[in-house]
DNA sequence: CGGGGATTTGACACATATCAAGAGCGGTGG
DNA sequence: CCACCGCTCTTGATATGTGTCAAATCCCCG
C-alpha cells in the first residue's frame, strides 16, 4: 500500500502555492487549468473565461491520511469534493457495525453528492491511501452554475453518470455470479486506471479483500477464491494487492454475457 | 391489474384542457399548481411567481398504455418525464434478452435522468399500467433553472435522492437475504403508497413475481416462496397481486437489522 | 367458456457462506 | 537490523440458501 509514488507523481505536478491554515485544510491558488485531472473533473468541457471562472469554485484543498474520512454518514452536507489524488471508498454503515461499500473513487471523481437531497450525508467517504481533495462549497457551485450554463450541464452529467454507474452495480449484484462480479470489477478498475494514464494491466489494489467483497456482495473468502481461480487460469497474476492482467479477453469472457 | 380506478381518481382530478395532437402526445394547459403530486414532483418547494414560471416546463403530456415505453435504452436523451399517474419499471436489457429491473416508479417521480450523462438513455421505461407522464424538455429545464435557483436546487435534490435510493438497493442486493429483501420491498412500496394518499396496508402490485425477482436479485420462485412464508407467518395476506400488510412491525422485524 | 401466462409448490442441484486453520506480509519496537 | 505481532489472505471441509427443473393450479383475458 505504500508503492503509490508513481501514482501520486502526476497529480502532484501542479504544485499548489500553500498558505498556512488550521487543521488539514490548505488554502491554495487553485488551478483547475493546470490540473491533469481536469478532463475528468467538473470543469471538463469548459473553455476560455468560463473555465477561468470555474476556478472560483475551489478555494481550499484538504489532505487526508489513509483511514481518515472527508465526511461521515450523518454529517450535514455543505460541500462536494473533487478527488485530486488518492483513493476512497464510500460506505453505508449498518446498525450492527457492518458496512456496505457503495463505491470506490479515484482521481477526478466527485464525492458527496448523496448529501444534496436531504442535506445530510448518507455515506461516509474514507481515504484508502493518503489523498487530497478539492473542496467545492455547494452554495458556491449553485451560484456559479447560474452564470455558467456549461458548468451546470457538466454537473448534471456528473450526477447522471453516478446514477448510471449504480445501475451497473445493481446489474452486477442482481444477476452476476461471483467470478463474473470479480472480472467485471477488475476490468472496471483497469479501464479507470487507463483513463488516468496508468497501466491498465498492472496495478495495486488499494482495498482489502473484505472491502472488495462488501462492494461485490460476496464474502472475502469467495473473493480470494475467485482471485486464485483466475490466477490458475492464467487470466491474471495476483501477489497480495498487486494485480497483473495477463489475458483481458479471457477476463471479459469470464464476465459471460455481461461484458461491457 | 385493472383495479386501479381509485388509484387514478386523484391524479385525474386536475382535468387537463386537451387540444388534438399527433400520436399519443397531448398538448395541455399545464397546471402544476393544481396537480396533487406537486409536493412530490419537481416544483416542490417553489412558491409564488417561481412556481408559475416553473409551469413553462411542461407543455405536453403523454398517455401510455400498459406495456408501452416512454423511452428505450439507446434512444437519444431529449426530455425528462414526471410521472403523473400510473406505474413504471425501468429496465436494463442484457445481450441475451434478459432484463434487470433497476427501479419501479410511481406518481410524482422523475424518469429519464440516466440519459443526461451520455445523451443516450441506458434504461428503458415501461408502463406497468395505463399511465400519463408530463414531458419536460431538458433544454427547457436547463434554461429555466438559470432564472429559478429554487428549481435548480430542487432538481439537484431529485437526482441526489435517486443516487441515495440506489445505495439502498445496493445494500439490499449486496447483503440481505431473500426474505429480508422482500420485506424491505413491501415496506418501501407501502410507504410510497402512503405518501400518495393511498392505503399503506392494502394495495395491488403492478408487477409480476418475475419483475420483483429481477429487481431484488432473486428468481421468481424464491419471491413466491417468500410471499407464502410471510403469509404463513400472518405478516401479510397475498391473493395474487393483492397484498394486505397485517403486521407491519413483524415485517420490519423480518428485515433484520436493516429495518428502515 | 377456453387458453395461456402467472403463480405456487416440491425435489434436487449447486454456488456461496460459514467455520477453521495456517501462511504470508508489513509495521513496530527492541 | 532483526524478531515479533497482528492483520490480511489463502485454502479446506462442511452447511445452507437460493437456483433449477418440473408439474399442477389459478386466474385473467379474449
């Protein structure tokens, strides 16, 4: 879990100008324009002066260490968070202490949209590695979208895609079998790493088998067995959290009729 | 499935002024203000002139017979639809012809938000009984939300709540057992009927066992057995699609630690 | 009144959960 | 720097919940 140097290298390139601030909040001269995640993030599609104005959105960033949360279920909703670097899980807590992982988030993705409807967050967002988020005060976003139709469109798209993503998870949970679920999960991760400029066939998992299992509706032992099966079939190689996809076509075949 | 007279009675009360239109599209003098679903629908929370202007959103309605679809997966996204009366399912189609039901919709709920992100609908919306929807052209909605911050807020809330609803389904599919799932499903329906002024303990299902199963990630036989079990335990009475909840507390208990 | 889809129920198969034990690895402190 | 400790992961044996297949019944619709 510490071999993330390469992963962070790109995201850190923007070199924010920091000024002291209380706690782990850092005031920055924000530069969406120079952030290499801008094509995945909210300003995507904005140009010229619109893009410049959109930078008003983010005036603080927050650094989080592994295990820290950006917000807890039950917290009042104030801001959205754009994930600048790192890796998060979103979880629902059950009364008996167990948790259901509802999402894994990586760079460029938006966290916190579950809070808009009720004003209270229904999930918790936990950093699975040291991470940095751009804080987007929702009031500010609302204000800016009035002047910037492009930003409004973009924000609606981000929410809509979250709905569609969840449809995909529902399909996975509702009709796929264990190995199909894991294959779908790995291919999804692969594709998302690839979109961010990392290898699509060689990456480190940030989460435990138990967290994968929670997300996929399986027990950790079942996840482990499926990993072993794929390795026996030479579709992937597994060394703890280090995954290498050896046969992407074969993995897709393992998804049965659900492939992509 | 034809005993829906009472159900429709309220929604029909608004008595639209119709003018002839091609196909099943009807131009109406729309009156969100007099629609009894307004507290559940998009104009919720708007007052005075804002509420009046919001009525510009809807200038057509569409009537659908049972089995007809408002939009198919793959259709270009143009409009959102507010369900005025009736009952819908939203489905994902698999390559092999099977379907996954991702939602059941009733009066006041918004359909079609899955299309915003990509410009293409990813689900199909099928009427499970004769229904009527208000057509909300998305371009018009975008335009109006610029002038009406309240409408914008409201729309964001509607999308956010859809995300949260799907979290709930993920929890259900990921960690509940068959009977817990059915109990959760029945209690959810009960609560939604209640919110619309109908009995919370006596209602007709609009969908088949197979559709319930698809939504809950179960086979129709398992759904049927769970119904029978609940009936044996005198938690509910089942006569085909007619459900009576006899012991809501017991049903909640059947949800285990997930109740509510 | 007849036909066909929807539902129920039973017997059995199978996938995944559960329980258990041991190995591997990483982090910590001496 | 090494050894220990704890957490994560793997693997096996077994239990169990749900799926599958099949047949009978029920209704709803025409």
